[in-house]
C-alpha cells in the first residue's frame, strides 16, 4: 500500500519503519525540512534500535507539504498534542493537530483512511477531530500507540496489544485491517472498538504506568525507613507463577469497594504505620487506600437519599460465600446506624441467596462469633420479594440470576445502585 506519515517524530518514524519493513510505499510529511534531511541522512534515527540498519530509507519520499497525501491509501497522523497550563489546571493543546487537519482535509480523497496516532483524550475525537473532517470523504480510525523510546519499530511489529477506534467496531475497514495485519509480527489480536473506548484505553494505560511508578517510589521510601531492600521486596512480591493474580486483570473491574477480612484491615493498619513513621506525606497513594475506599462506601449510601429504607442484596464480601465479616453489608449497617437519631430513622435490610433459607442457628454459626454480623440477623429477610417490599431504594451487591434481574426490572419506582453490572438500571 501507499502510506503517508504526517509528523516525523519518534512515534511517526517508528510507524514508517514498520511499514517499510513490510514492503509498503512510504512518504513522510513534516514542515521541518531539517528533520526530513536528518531522516534521509540517518541522523534522525541515531540512538534508535539496530533494526533501523535493515530499513531502506532511500525509498521514502519526503515532503514539507501535503502534495502527496491525495494518493495515499492510509494517512497516519503523528503530530504532538502537548499540555498547556490553564488558570487552575493543565489541558491538552489540540491547536497543532486541528490546524494540521484544517490544511489536510481539502486534500483528502474518497476511500482514504486517516489513521490518528496522536494522543487524544476522552471526548476529543467528537469535539476536535471529526468536525475538521466532516466534509472529507474518508474513514477515520484512532490507534492509541504504546511504544518504548528507542524501540518503536520493534514495538509496532510486536505489540503487547493493538486497539483501534472506528465508527463500527463490528465492521472495521478491510484496507486498514490488512495493513495492521501486515505490520503485526506476533500473535497479538487487533481489537476494534469505539472512538471513546480507544480514547479511554490510552488514558488508562498511561495513568496506570504513572501509578506503578508512584507505587514503587512510595514502597522504596517505606522500605528505606525499615532498612529493607526495596528492589528485592518488589521482586519477591510480583514474581508469580502463571496462577498469580497481582499482574493480571483480577480485581481490575469497576464494581463494589473492597471489603472482607484482609484488605480493609491491612490498608487501615498501613495508614497507621505511615502516620507513626511520619511517612504519610511521602506515601500519599499507599496512605489513601483505606480512606478512598471508605469515601466510596459512604458515597454509595448518600447517593440514595432521600430514601429512608434501603435494601441490600448480597451480604457476603464474596458473593456466594457465607462470610459476612467486614463485608459491605456490615459497613452499610454502621453508616445507617450513624444516621439514626431520636427524630429520624434510616432503615436497612438485607437479603442474600446464601441466607434465604437459613435458620437463625445456622446464621449464627456462619457469623463466626462476630458480634456485628450476629446483630444483623433481625434485619435479614427471607426472600428478595420481601426485601423489595420493605425498601424504597436498593444496593445490589452480588450477581443476580435471571429471576432476580426480572423482578428488579419490574420495580421502576425504586432507586437502584447496581455494584455488579447486572444489566439493570444503575442510578449514580
């Protein structure tokens, strides 16, 4: 295919290098002619990976304008979208990208694919990109790019993941798919999604990289206080067998706050350790794990006001299990009790499939002598129907079966917070 790169930065030339290695006809457009000359002379790729020694730069056509763009099958845009400082925060400066699109759009021809590689943020394609291309007879796709400095061509050819936002993810452009397949040398699938989903993938990926670095630095500060080798501690923590969970998607789904006998206790104690060691200011991420979770729990209850009778579907901290200790049910009950006064009552009741046919004696055995769990027994109702009858709002804290989902769907008058994505209404 004939492909045109717009923007000869690190990301762009890596894309061009991958295209050249796979036999595509490549042109590069950049308004900095010095950069184009440096690419031709090999100076632009000095310090890059040795793979560039296998790439024939001599076949590349170089332009400082868009005169070659009308003849391309795919136009890849790789200009920067830098940050700019507003009055109170940073925002993305889309000026360079939108100015480029305004100049490029009149040159584009029917059937061409514009593949956007520049980083954009949630909502930007709808707000900034599509309006500039509304009169161009082209197909727009957005490919968030994840490259290591100095290893860009290798990372294009051997991606950890390929995500492409298109208008119709079920029917992606075949020309684009053919090109992406040609430049993917490993078994990574090409995942098509909506523009907004692709925008979020880029945001989540880079934010999580920030989280990892901050986490490691905070662990380093804490280990230094205790005289522990931080690198060895991290190695021992994260070097897991294939059955491990830390570096998988385990627990990485939006849903309920964490609860149970381990995580709340450990995060609360960690905060105390950091406070006692005067490290809390140096380790804000570690120190906020418990408080952030607690704030989320309170926000769930407060989102239901002005409801006065709330039903909780699912009592255990792990759905289908009978252990209620330190579960969200206990926490919700504590909050409800704190809201009660001599003049106002906030009622809360519970139903859980595990306890629906359980006797009081069996429940007390399951309570494992936890006084808070034992105290909830008078508020446990036998059926989901009973819970609904007592409630003017519901929190769904487990996966429901078809019968449960249908029953809740009938009651449109109830305010419902669905923490487990059951496909029923979710009131935020």
